[in-house]
C-alpha cells in the first residue's frame, strides 16, 4: 500500500520536472542543475519500488524506508509548488502591469530572481541529499531493480462478428485477388503481407479473408496462428499441425514435429495466417517455412505485421498497407459501439460531439471502438463533451467521481443513515485507512498530542479533529510544531444543519495558521468567527477554503493572492456583504459556493475571466459598475446549479444571448428579476431576455423563474425537449396572463406556481395535447388571487401519479374539475372556498393526510359534506377554521366517516364548542378505535371534550373547558 502511494507521488513529481514549461522556468532561476540531479536520483529510487512493494508487509525496515520516501516526496512537491505558484504570480504581474517597464529597467533580472534562488538552493540540496541517502540504503535492505514484467499481448483468434464490420470492401477485393493468383514466385507458396500501425485493423482484414466463403472453397487446408511478440517456431508449427491434422498429437521434438507437418502439407494448397508478427529474423523464418516446400502451388501465407524489415529481407515488394476508415465508415463504427446504431439519428444532441471524437480518431478503428465502448452506457452529453475537449484536469476530476462511485458500489463508502448526501466508512475500513496513514495523518486528541515529540509532529501532513463548542488555543498549541501540515479539517458528529454554536479562539487564527504555510485544505466551517485574518492570504499552497456558516462580513483582499485556490465555500455566510475586488486573480478557482448569502448584492468585475470555474451557485447582474451578463460567455465549463439575479438590469436581449446558457451543462437554473414592478419594466424586453437565456435542454433538471415581467412565457418554457426536467417553479410573475404548457414535460415531478395574479384559468394552455403530467407527484398553487377555473378536458388523463396537492390563497377558485386523483396521499387547502375542498376530496379516494387552514365559508353543514369522503384519512389538521363549531354530529357517525383516523389536531378554531354535536356521557367512547393522538390548542370557545379510550397522546392547551 505504501509503495503505491509513494510511486504515484514520484510519478507526479517526475512529470512536473520533465515538463517543458517547468524546465524553462527553472533555467531562468538558476536551479536547473539541482533539479536535474534530483530527477536522476528519483528515477533510481523509482526503480526500487517494485521490489519494495513485495517486501514492505514482512520487513518493517522496508516499510519505514517507504514512509521516509513519502515524506521526502511531499517535501519535493512543496518546493515544486512554490515554483509553480511563483510563476503564476509573475505571469499575473506581467499581464496586469503591476511591475511597470520603468521599474524593470531599474532592477536587474538577476536581482529579481535572487531571493527565490537563494531560498530554493539550500532546500533542494538538503532534499536531494536525503534522497541519495535513501537510494544508498538499497544494499542494506536488499532492494533490487525489479523491472515490471511486460504484459503479454492479447492473442487473436480467427472468429469474427461480421455484423460489427464497416467499410473495407475495396481492400477485401484487392486482397482476394492476391490470394487466388498463383503468382510468379519460385516457390509453391507466397506471402500476402498486411502492414499497418496498431489499431488500424490488420487482424480484422485477415479474419475477413480467412472466413470468406470462396476462400474456404479454394484452399484445402487452413490454419490460424496468433504469433505476437515471441516468434516460437515449435509452438507455431504445433498449432499449424493441429489445425490441418484435426487432432492433437503430443510431439516434443521440433524435428519430428516439422516432419509431420511436411507430410500433412505435401501437395496440398493451404492458407496459413500468421497474425501479429514482430520478429525480424530471416533465419527463424526459413526454419519455420522449411516444411512448406512441397505444398501445392498457389498456397498462401497471410502475414499481419507492423514491421516491414522481415518482409523486405524476404523480397516482398507489393505490401498492402491498411488504410484508415473513411469519415462515414468511421462514424458508423463509432456509433455502433457507442449507441448500438449505425448513426446519430436517434441521438441528435450527441451528434456534434460524436463527430468531433470521430475526427480526432483520424479513421483508426481501434480508437473508434475503444472510445465508443467507453461511452456505451453514457448518454449524458457532458461526458461526450468532456471526451471531445479532452481537458486533462477535467478528465481527472470526472475520473475521480467515477472512482468514488465505484468505491461506493463496493461498499468502501456508504450513505449516511440520516442524510443521503453524506457518506460514512465502515469501522474496519476506517481502521485500515488509519493504519496505512499513521505517520501522515493526525486525529487531534488533546491528551495524546501532549505526549508527542516535536520530531513526530513535524512529519504529519493531515489533521482532523472533532469540533467542540469552545475551541481553546491550548488544544492546538502543540500543532505549531506540525509545520508540514497540508490539512486543517474540523469535523462534526452532528448533521450539517444542526443549530449548535461553535466558538474558535482568535489566537488560533492569528498565531497558529501563519505557522502552517503548506496548508492545502483549511476549513473553519460553522465557527462563530466574524473576521478572517489577513494571514490567510499568505497560504499560497491553499486549494480548499471553507468558511461556510461563519459570521464574516467580507474576505481579506489578500485572498486574491491564493493563485492555487480551487474551492471557496461561503455557503450560509449570512453576514457576508462583499467579495474581494481582486477576485479575478483566482485563475484556478473551480467551485464558488455563495448560496444563502442574502447581504451579498454584488459580484466583482472580471469573474468571467475565471475560465476554470465549474460551479458558481449565484450570479448577480450589476449596473454600470457591476457584473454584465455577457461576461458569462467565457465560463464554458460551468455546470451544476446556478441562480442568476438582477436580470432587470439587462438592457438588451443580445447581451443575454452572449451568456450562451444553451451550451452550458446546467442541472439547476433559477432566473430572477426584481420584485418591484414599475414603469421601468418592459414586458417585451423581459420576454426577449428570458428567451435568450434558454438553457441546455438535456442537462436541465430543475428550473425556477422568479418575478418575470412578461405577459407570457417564451416557447422554450415547457418545451418537450427538456426530457430530464424534474422540477419547475414559477413565482412572482405578476403580469403573466397564462401559464406555459408544462403538462407535456415527460419527467416533471414537482410543479410550484405562486403569486401569478393575472392568471384566471388553468386549462388546455397548461395541459397541452394528449396525456399530461404523467410523472407529476407534487403540485402547489399559492396566492393565485384571480384564479377562478381549473378545468380538464374529459378525454384527457391527468395527474395519474400525483401524491401531494397544496392549494393556498386562491379565494376565487370555485370551478374545479381536475379529474380523478387516484394516488393523492397528502392534501393541503387554505384560504380557499369550502366548495373547492369538497370537490377535491370527492375525486381523491386515497388521501391519508389532510390539512385545512383559514377556509372560507366552511361551516358545520359544509364540513359534513366533506367528512363523508375522509374514510381513508389517517392524519387530520384543522387550523383557523372559525365557522366550524362541531367536527361531527355524533361519535357513531364519526366512527363510520373517520374509521382510519390516527391523529387529530385542532388549532385556533375560535368558535369550536365540542368535537361532537351530540355527546352522551357513557356512549361512543370506544367508537373511534384508530385514534391515538388528540391535540387541541387555542380553541377559546371549547366547552367540553370527550376523549376516546384508545387515545395515547392527549394535549389540550389554551382552552377554557367548563
């Protein structure tokens, strides 16, 4: 295990040292010779790792040697990261003009580089010396240079699935002519060579020829031999003999074997395929073909090879060089393996990426096949796009996600029991990981740390600790010696949404953090800190900074100097009001999480220059001095969820078009205008802007449109091309007079419509044509003040999957015909007419939970018209329904109507007198048998309450019972 980790670290270091950019930079700083010396030593050590991996489990000294190697590798990585960071700083200074040309003229280049060189020389010399000492330890430890065994090339057989073959027809015709001709060769057999680089299809061509019906008729004997790297004459001859003889005779002598083969081939016309020949030995060839001399004329040997040297020695002049596939054939082959089809007709959204990948493969069948197979289970456009763009860092990240999912599928990680977005590790696996990382990872325990020697602390690279309510400096004081720490990570035993408060001593921030210059990961999440110290800006190696849930109001300007920063998490920083002005210097930033930052009203200029950004949770469009929406055009890697605010500040629709949202793989998009509707709002412009902000159709899962000022929605809202759209929210669009055709979205599960005051009817324009809302599970209508009609054509099947329906603040909605709601389990109705409630319960036979609040004209008579349909209700909540005086006429009738009722809550029903209008002291107490919980609160007119015998929970509060 340690060998694997050490090996990967060394590979990364050697790759950095070998890079062209790095070599240019180290020469300019006068440290090239030191780095070349280091590289040479690392290569020597790397050659020992194969042997060390076999000895580390049984030899503690080897294990310690590997750990020492890992420590040094970390040190080298820190030095190289110093260099890379300095290079980024210099590049930014040159681009921004921070060092003017006049100043450069006054300061010699040698002086500019002097400080860096002086600091690096002693570090490199010390590290290299330690590596050399490790390399010298090989004799004492018995480590030797074990080369990795070269994997054997896969052998091919003559069997072929012809349904997968595309193109090659002309080449087959040409080669068949050569197979059937006798030729002018002085021997009875001749060679038909098929030559090409790897992956072009030499073996496939040979298989097609070998399996051809005319070929089978023409040749009396056939044999196929997969030769590969080792030109083993005995084994090749043995396979040929077994093929033509039809039986397996055990011959151990090569002479006897070749005599037997000669007898079998005598006066017979044969076809022998020697696939994948690498040998260049003329003598070996002559030995192999010696039994072939007395065969019948016209015999052929098909040889597939990458090398022409042997063929040249044999006098072969007319070599058949395999051609690359035509573009059409290449598309067909790729589509077969990627999609199981001959083209992209069934997947038009993948066509541009597929054809781009095909073009990069340059007609190579193997590349087309391998890449096609790699995409066979992936219809996500993002994965095709990534493969096409082939940006290494994105591929690595994507690969990391795939690796994590693989580990999850193998139960190395498991979903946390109470939160599926979190993951836990089994105790046994945790113990194993702790064992492997014991010299590098510290779990901070105050009692143990007191006993650690300074030398031991200096070696730790990663530290985590359980967050406590009050974190005193004394707990962390010993950590000042752990100067090589890369990770400072508090963890919590509570869920993320816990409201527990945590306090961190300011001395930890001011005195401890500056002593940890190599930090890559720093989390202060959840602590009640109001200020981030300026020294955080000096942590130049930092990749991950998590300040979520803190009380900070701003970030230090020096945070802009964190050139390596990739993740900045400011989620739930409720007091955060501004970001650093020089934010655009964070060129490597990939993820910026500013969700739930209500006071943050402006995004710094230049954020569009952060081309590495992949997730940006909130985008605030500014005015003259703020972020322009057109700046989003260069954020080509943006994906995930984002919320764009301030769209009323977009002056012309073409600016919105420049944002190019249709090409960004956003899974969640919320578009928001100001909630102030005045004369400055132009409905036609806002429709044009919303139309220009059309998102990518295949990736979108969640859509929200807030405070839009148009009269109607553009055509893309509700378009059926949004196949994966699951959730739609339309809120505060106060001027819209109609709703988009959302009913035809095939995957829509959640629909929220709120504060759209001008809509008077919901009908065919929302439903569309044919079956509608086939997947919808949750529907909420809130504050639709003018909504009067909810109609459904009789012939249309609606809401077959609806499970939850919420209608609130729709006082004029009286004409309702939604059709049957067979799966509706939860119904909530408030601030609506009582007639609406009755019509809904009539068509929903599966309601288990009913909540009603502030109902209009819901008196005792109206309520009894409702209660007769509540036979399946288990939970009933009645709040602020002041016209109801009694819930039921008698307990006998209640037991029939509410036979499954388990929980009843009545709250703030000011005129409620009793539960039952007719109550007798000794009757009916056992009739409502299912009721287990009864809660009555703030019912000031309550005179009497009979509690059924089966009740287990009884709460009566703020009730004056006489």
